[in-house]
């Protein structure tokens, strides 16, 4: 029992495009925002550090102008609001605090010279810079609250975030509109196919369509073409089968009527014999039709290595009684073992139809020879043969040569051709002078 296929997981292509494109733009915008924020913060740090150095040098130059330390005065008043974010201290070489700004502590802002970060002021992180004069008598320490720098960086980031809050929704609407407009040809093709009648299998030819769906349209048109050819073949097959079955069935009805009106036992026996003959003919035709029905969908036969000479020997043995009944010499000549890749049942059908055709078209006292050599075999008879110009037609279904006296359905050689095609074997019809030789050559196993 075959496993049931998994159900198709459907998704919206428009929604997927919208999510992926808008998500990618959002991530790209966010990455640019983060990069810009940190880059701006770095540049602002360098700018404010340079300002700290300049302020420290200016204050140190002013402090060096005074010879008397008493001239350095304290500032105790609260000035501009910036003073809450900026403090300074001036120290002498003995570690005495000479001056400080309002809000600056009485202990040193930093223990080492140069730049350092400190939390000594108790209100967040401060950036500190310490500088000594050339004689080593005075030391200036200036510090700035990091909040100033973060405030400016955040202001820059907010300026970048503001366009994104308006731009991304607009981009989302534009992407949705673009995807809807670009995928509209798919909806048009779907509506065109949905509106078709079941028997309409003409190619789909949209007026305008994107190149990306061209392979899909070509594959669909190719499928329509194959389905159309298959349906046409089935129609012809059904019509031909009905035509061929009409003859034996009509004969059975006619002979049954004759048997019913028979005047004596001999006439009745003759009519019943004709009914039996027509019945056998109809049965053979039905059997061949069923064989063709099996072969048509069998494009994927499982192939295994087989001994072709043994299959030929088995079929010759089965047809031995029929050959004896017609006083026909049925011979098998095996030149060497023939190993081929194939399907045993199909090859038996091929050999059976070849032998049936040869025995039915060979006159009493004739000869049928089956030769097996290498990767091929041939079946030769000494019957009437087939003209060269008609050999291509006899491989078609229900085709019979004009003027033939032997009853048949015209399916035997078409079955042989079909089995040969499934096995990728080369089939040739040749003269036997007199008679016909059917030659088959199989690919290597």
C-alpha cells in the first residue's frame, strides 16, 4: 500500500516578499543606525577630549601668571548650567588644592595624569584630564560628565530614527504594491486556465508575462501537448477497437441466427462452429487490447538481467503444439548465450506475438526459425512477407495489409514495437525471400 503524499504547504508569495524585503530594509536601517550612533559617539569623544586638553592648557597658562598663590581665589557661586557638567581643580606640587569650580570635590578627580574615567563625583561617569606645568609646580584637572556626550549621540540617533518611522511604512506599502503588480500575470494565467473547458488543451499564450515564469508556462504547454496527444491516441484506439470488435460480434450474431433457423443438424453444427471461430477471434482481440493497455503506462519497467535464449526456448516449446497442428517446422538456433536487461513478462509477450504472427502467416509445411545470438534475436518465416513500403505502417495499431487472407486484428506487430521501445531495442523488418525476418537487437545488460 503506497504512502499518502504529504499535503502541500501553501504560502503567500506577496506576503513573503513583503516580509523579507521590509525585514531586510529594517535590519539594514537598524545596523546603519547602530553604526552611526557608535561612530558619532567616537567622534564626539575625540572632539570633547580635545576640548578638555585645550581647557586644561588655558587654565594652566592662567594659573602660571600668578606668583603668589593667595591670588588664586575660590568660586562659590553657582554659575551657568554647564558648570553642573564641567568641573576643574588646580593643585600645587605639595598636593594642596588651590582652586576648584562649584561642584568639584576636595579630593583629586583622578590619580594619574592624562585621560581617565572616574566616578568620584557620584553622579555617573566623568571624563577626566590631568596636566602638569613645565616646572611641575601646578597641576590642573578638568572633568566633564559623559551625559553630555551621550545626549548629543542620542540626539543624532533620534534624527536618524525619525525618518525610519515614516519611511519604513511607506516602503512597506510600495513593496506590497510592487509585488501585487508584478505577480498579476500569474493571476491572469490562473484565471485563463480555470475558465477553460476540460477538452481545451491549446497552449497558454499570455499577452504579457515576466521572463521568470516562462519556464513554467513552457512546461505547462508541453504537458498540455502530451495530454492532447495521449487523448487523441486513446480516441483512435477506442474507435479502432470498436470497429475491430464489431466484425466478430456481428459474425457471432449472424451465425447464431443461422443456427436458430437451421434445417438440419449439419447446418446447425456448421453455424455453431462459425460462432466458436468468431468467439475465439473476439477473445484474441480482447486479449491483445488488454496487453496494449498494460504496455501504455509501463514506461518505467523494472529491468533485470535475463537470458534471452532461455525465454526463446520456453516460448518455442509453448508454440510447439500449434506448429505441429499446422505441419510447420518450428526451429530454435542459439549461437551463443544472450544476456539482456529487461522485464521477463514483457519479453514473453513480445516473443509470443512474433511466433503467433509467423505461424499464422506461414503455409502448411513451411518453416519458422528463431535465432538467438549475442544481444539479439530474429524470427524468420517463409510466408508472403511484407512489402518494404508498408513495413512502417504495420507497426501501427489495427493496421492490416490489404488482400490478406489470414484473420488478424493488426495488433501483433504494434505490441512487439511497443515492448521493443520500452526495452530500448532496435526493431527491423527484412525480406526472407520468401517471407519476413523480424530482427531485434537489445542494448548491453
